[in-house]
């Protein structure tokens, strides 16, 4: 039997990136670019990313975690703010 965890909390993370905001935004919304930087070879690495970039749209990623165990993570976009 496969276990599924459901959480109704909000996670907010803030980081400083030495790049123009428009470039960071493009890397975040492009699934291919996001796969290139999202993860750490020692902890997990994404192998598939899907993204319906609109409020209410869903995103999904799957990959291989520690010790070769598969994982999947998904969510729904609640707000999309392009850099100004």
C-alpha cells in the first residue's frame, strides 16, 4: 500500500539570488530550467516536471530521492507575480 500525506499549511521561503529578477522568474516557471537547478544529487534529483502556470493551475514533479527511492511532489498555484 502506498502512503500519501496531505498538508494544508503554507510554506514561505525567501532567498537572495545574485541575478536579475526577470531571469530568476523565467528559471522558476520553465519546467526544464527548474529541473536543472532544483535538487541536490546527495538528497534528491527531479526527473520530470509539469507546470500549468496560471492561478489555480497545478505543478508536479517526480524524481529519485535518497537511496534511490522515488518521490513525487505537487501543488497548486495560488498567486503568480511577475517581477516589476
